[in-house]
């Protein structure tokens, strides 16, 4: 990863809890420490990349956080910054359902709301008035001119100077916690997930039959791939999995509205990935994250079977490579664009005023070994004409440098001048 992306682009390592020590894992607990975790390495694509991660939230068991016990009335605060409008309270939220609930703020007001969306009230009205307060040891510049009883704003956080001159720091509820719809669409209080993803975040067990394909080793749950894509991609983004395995990444990307490329060398590309993706497309795959996303099918995919490698292990052109395959490779290497049309001709095409030719594999009709692959005066006369710069690939050249210059030709010898990547 360092070689591909550069060490400076390494961001962090996520630790993934993959299970607990029980069953067959407990068979050797007297001889070793059982592995119950895996890692995800996170890299930026470029050192100057703008990173915009979307945080992941995890459901908490408690309906409120007792650390957030200060209620500040922003309307009163705009009138005067006096301490009288800073009220320290305990607040309780009791959930009945996503649409019926009550909120009780002790010593401030008792509020009973029904048939009003919980999300709207908490996020838009209440949460921005709740703060956690703690002592502030250092004195930021914003608080230098504060008088006792006054409050200053520090990047959305509040600093209050008490009557004794000490400072209190108030962190808003909305920046530390998040009321959100959980994975199972239950309204609940959530906290931001860090670099430790525990088993209750993502169940790594019982995934053997996900996607209706069995894959013995290294199969990942769709929920894990969903969380990875959710935090760093948007709908329409392109996702690459160069070791597609059982097809989990492609299946999740399809369901999440991402574009994707999956690469696999094994036979399970045909036996596992293709059948799985067909079920995703037609909507019969209702496992994994399908129900959570309301997935009912749609879209499509294209399957490509790559041919023989262009070069063999000694660096020479593979004898099994056809003229067409080599022509497409040469054209893309020179122009960085795909060949739009193909004809069996030594003239591959013209790009930005330059014509590209390939002498290979008897394209001129000479099927003898090396026949027609050498640029001679006779071969040059038989090439499709072009009045401009000509780049000609061939096995060797019998024309002098003066003749090449006169004919406006750049000769490139195969296989040495053909880039491998």
C-alpha cells in the first residue's frame, strides 16, 4: 500500500472485532491468544486530497447522556449574556415510538408532544440548546475581555466566566452526539464511531450464505462494506475491488447506487460473482443490506473476460496475442483514449494530427515469420498514406535516419517501445 499510494498518504488503521472466543476458537486457548480482530488500512489517493469523511453513528443504550446537563436559552442569550440565563438542568427523553414520545426538562418546562416527528424536534429545536460543561484551564484569546457572568463564542462552543473569575467550557450536544435513524430505522441517540469497530457495530458472524453464495475464506459482511462506502463515497462514485472474491463489494455498491469495477482471477468470478449480481439486479437477493435499504432490484452490469497477457515472462510479445489486441493496447498507450473503431489495417487511426501504424503478425498479408513486420521502402510504399507525422511500430527498421526524417516518421521498435502498463 505504501508503494502504491505513498507512505505520506497513510491516514489510519481501523481495528475490526470479528468475533468472540467460543466454539472451535476456544480449542487452543491454553496455547495461544485467539485472533478476534482484523484491520482496515486507510489511505488517501493523493497527498493534497481534500478528505470529507462522513462519520458513522452507533446506537447507544441510554436515552440521554448525563454529561450534557446544561440548557442555554439562545433567545434569552441574545438579549443579555448574564449568568441568569445559564441554567444547569438534567434532561430526560422517554421514547414511545418514532412518532409518539414525550420530553421532560426538569425545572425548565414539561413538554408533551404527540404526532410530531421526533427527529425534527430533537435536532432542529432542542439539541442545539443542550451543552456539556467542564472547567477550562487555559485562557483563549476570546475570553480575555470577558467580565464575570459573560459568555463568549469559540467556534460554536461557549466559554463562560464565573463570578470568581474561573472559566467554564460548554460543548454543544449536537457536535458530540447525534440523534439519527439507526440501521434498523429506529429513532435513538447515537455516538460517533471511532477507529475501533466492535462486533455490535457489525456482526461478522453468520454471513456464510449472504448473497446465496458460499465462500469459505475471507468473506466480508455486506454491512461492513456498506459502512466503508458510506463514510467515504457518494452515490455515483466509482468503487474498485481488485480481489472481488464472492462479489460482496459489487453487490453492496449496486444497492448503494455506486459505480464499480470488480476484478477476480478465480473461477468463482463465474460461479459466485455473476449469479450473485444477477440476483441483486432482479431484486431476488433480499439478504445483507437489502431490507435496510429497501432494495428491490434495478440497474445492470457488464462482465468481461480478459484475454492473454500481452507480454510473456521474458518481456517479449506473447505469440498468442492477436493483432487486434495488440493494436488496442498500442493505441491506448499512445493516445490515452480507447479505440472507437477497429479495422484490420496497419493504420490504427489518427489522433491530434498524428497517425499511428502497427506492423505485426502479418497484417500486410505476409504470413511468414517476421514477414511484413520490418519497415522497409517497399513496406512503406504499401502503407495507407498520411500527410503528417507518422508513428510506426515494427520489429525493426531498414530506413536511414535521414529517410525517416524526410518521411516525417517516428519509428518505435517492438516489443521494447511498447509500454507494459
